[in-house]
C-alpha cells in the first residue's frame, strides 16, 4: 500500500468515526464529545474517560488507546484488523466505547 492509499483509507475511517459519534449523540444520551486534530480524534465521555484514535503513517497503521488497552490496526484489503487478532476496528471501538460510556454503543464504517 502506498502512503496515498493509506491516507485515503485512513481518512475514510476517521470520517466514519466522526459520523458515528454524531449519529450516536442524536439517537441516545451518550453525549460523546469528539475533537479532531489532523490525523487524531479524541472521544471524551461524560465520565471524562477518553478514547484516542490516531494515524501512524510510517507504519500504515491506525492506533487506538482506550481504558481497555492500546490497539494497532492494519488494512487487510477489506477492513482494518487488529495486528494481535483482537478483531475489526469498528467492532473493537464499539466494545471499548460501550464499556467507557456504560451503555451499548455501535460505531460503523
């Protein structure tokens, strides 16, 4: 994968995270604050916990830091998969966000 291909796919993922936050906030009382700065999104929950998602361009990876741990994702040709076999990015983000928010949340790509 070239740097340009990575950035295109990664940008789509970040936009999907932002869109999902907006959809979740409209449909529930989750009240997730999402702040974007370049290639990084910080999700802040009402209990002040955070999930940080950022791009690692030299490695062609997306990293996520949550209370449950740190995760690295690589694109496998169809989806962003955890490098240690923990699953697909949006499923993992949904799990981590649900834990931190204390209510079921679903993020989608």
